[in-house]
C-alpha cells in the first residue's frame, strides 16, 4: 500500500470524527475560560518507543517520514507553514524568520543525506521565499570615505543578529553562494559590524536600544563566522570567532545557561577542526558535560520522556520542555562527540554517544507517524512532523527544522 493511499484512508476515517471534534472544541472553549489545561483533549496516547529500537536504520526510516512531510506541506511561492494545531486544524498567521531559515538549513542537510533532488528543491523554494519577503539592504557610511552594504532580514520592525547568521548558514549549507553572492556579502558585512570590540554582540539592529536572546544569537553568529572561514579562508573570520570565544568562555563558565551550549559547541568544533587548538576542545567538553548533568532525563518518572532535555527544578530559568530544545541540544552533542573522537577521549565518546541515543529516542517518540495520526483530521499535515512535547501536539516549524538538522548526524553516530 502506498503512502498516498495511507494518507487518503486516514483522511476518510477522520471525516467520521467530525461530531467528536465539535464536542471536543466546545468543551475546550468552555474550559479555556477558566484557564484549564487542555492538552489532554487532543493528546493521542502512543506506545512508548523503546530505547532498544533506536538504531541507524530506524533513524533512516524516520528521515523518510520527515522528508515526505516537507514535500507534502511545501507551498508554492511561500514559506512552509509556521505553526499548526491539529486539535482544530488551525494555522497561525505569524511567521518567524530565524526558524524558517534554520529549517531551510535542515532541509538541505536532509536532502544531502538522502541524495534527494526533490527535497532540495523544497529547501531552495523556502529560502527564496524568505529572501523575497524579508531581506533588505542598507548603505552604511564607513570611517574611510566609502559606503558599506548591510544585508539583514526584517520582520515586524525587528532586525535580529540571529537572522543574518542563519541566512549565512543556510546559503552555505545549500551551496548557493553563486546564486546569493551579493546577499551573502551583505549579510557578512552586517554580521561583522554587530560584533563589539570585546567579542560580545549587539543582538538587535532594530530596535536599536533592544537587547535580548544573546544565549542563542551569539552562538549562531559564531557558527556563521566559522562557516565563512571555511568557505573563504579569510583570517578575519577566525579572529571573529577567537574574540567571541575569549569573551563568552568566562561569561558562560561563571553563569551557566544551557541555551548557550549547542550553537557555541558547533562553532568551536568547526574551528577546532581547522586549528587544533586544545582550548576549543576543552570548552566544548565543559559545556556538554554540564548540559548532560543539568538537562538530560535519564531516569524519568514518565517513560515517554526518556532522553528529553529538561530540568523541572529550573523551569523558569531554563524554559519549558520543548522538542526544538532537545533537537538542538542533541545536534550540538553530535559535534562534541566528533571532537572527543578526534582526541581519542574514549570516556566522552561513550558518554556523548549514549546522550545522543537517548535524545534521538525522545525526538522520535514525538514524531507523528501513520499510526498515531489516526485521531486527527488532515493527517497529511502531521505525518513526519515533530510535536512540541509528549503532552502537546502543536507543530512549530523549528521543531521539524532542528530535528532535520540533527537526524543525519544522529544516524552517522549510531552507525558506529
């Protein structure tokens, strides 16, 4: 039976459940007025995915499901749907540039692993839509009698450092440097200008007096610079990462926050690969040892959360349980694993591989399949996607994007 037939049959079954959805929606509306938690109304209980099932072959099967989600949900001339709630089959009109760009990066990574030209085309279309809708340039005077072109993405009056960084990363991941040569140069100019002399970053260009999300954007900017160094060989990008490293190492060591870990890990791992400087490996190991100790659920009360990255005791500080968080943490750990392999740190190779395996289990527990999508209308909008958490079915694009970036790297490690 073909996947299209499967989806058709699921859709037909869903039609018979309209009366139930009406009742459920009515009850949801009533309960929402008193602030009740509603997730149980649309949560499909599924069998716990056993850790023993996690293997390279199993990951390969699930990559195909995700590949099909991208192809099914791609929209001509527009970005992929940003947010979808299967409880009432509703889309959110809002969009997020950074999350669309990192998802585009993930599509390119997945397409390369699968050698899939059709999937790659979805990535190119998504990237083109993001540039068409949000990319802008601005001529900025320089101290030396000339003008410099800044390139950035603007949405809702905001220009974020992370947007430029992810734009660079997506172009390089997709090997589209010729097609986007002018845009890449303008984005690189902007990225360079946003780093301060001490190595820190101005995280927002607009509003000019608004600063937040350093925990994410700093590492994204450093990874973009590391990729630019690999692409161009220009020493200034190595210096860029070095300045950032010297600023953020003491800052993070003194006040650990897990959100810094994955992007900084990826950036320093790529620089370590090219320079061999031990200080980068040492900090990568410190970051990821702390991450595992603070966040990885190895013996949870609820078996379905095994492998999730979440600290309930520091919920307010570290954030709620979220599949996008687990996915990016696991992706960072794959870089830490490779760094440990390079210096023959056998104990960390073992520990990081197990953490990756556990995180993979958690993410694939949250993936919609043909079997666990039967309750819902329009299952084609679900199958292959990653839901938010074990008790939340909403789909946000970065949940899929982060996982798409991580899956090929997970598979490679599980093959060893």
